[in-house]
C-alpha cells in the first residue's frame, strides 16, 4: 500500500467511482492526459460515478461550508481518476496547479475559501512539500449538471 493510500485509510476516506457523467452524457475527452512528466486532469466535479453529489450556487442555495465540502468531494473524484490512469497515487510526485471554478451567487466573493476544500485535501494527503500548488479560484454563472464546483489540475509525475 502506498503512503498516500495509507493516509486515505487513516483518514477513513474512500474514493468515489470514476466520473461517468449522468445518463445521456458522452465523454469525448480523457479524464487524465499524461504528456511527458506531467498529467493534466480534466475538469471534475463532486460526483460519484454518474451520481452528482452536490448542486446549487455557493452563497445562494449553498453555504460556503457546503461549497468547501463540494470542492473536497471534487478532489476525491480527481484522485479516483488519477489512480485509474496512473495505477497508483504514489506516481504523483507533486501538485503543480489547480484551477477552481465556483458556481457562485451574485455578490459571493469568498471563492478562495471554497477552493480550500480541494487544497486542504491535497495537503492532508501529500504534505506541504509535494502537495503545495499554484491555484486560481474563479466565480462563474453556470457549471455542467448544476454542480457548484469544478476543478482541473496539473500534477508532475514522480521519477
């Protein structure tokens, strides 16, 4: 068992099923695309297989805490895709960049706090040396399937 898998077990965290999209959705892209020593992670949301775990606008239907939880769930979905593509989460040498899109109610500006749900998860599992990353948080009017958070990321593969 890898160090990251050990940490997941210690925290009592199970990864969700791979994102498959709701009925009628046809995925025409890779969840994760590896190019050299980088893996580019397509936008993910708070999903478990085809089940959307959270919907709504942060700062409207959802509290900032709900948004934080959705960003954390999105991180778990990303980890499931990385494990599927790479075979092991230990192949993630470091986290490089994350872009977070938050479906925000008008006037809601606490976007970084929502995205902390994703970043805190990565730091819990990889620690500050391998988990620290550049990040952007952007408020948007709509996201696919009504999800409140979408995250894409870039990771550097371990040697």
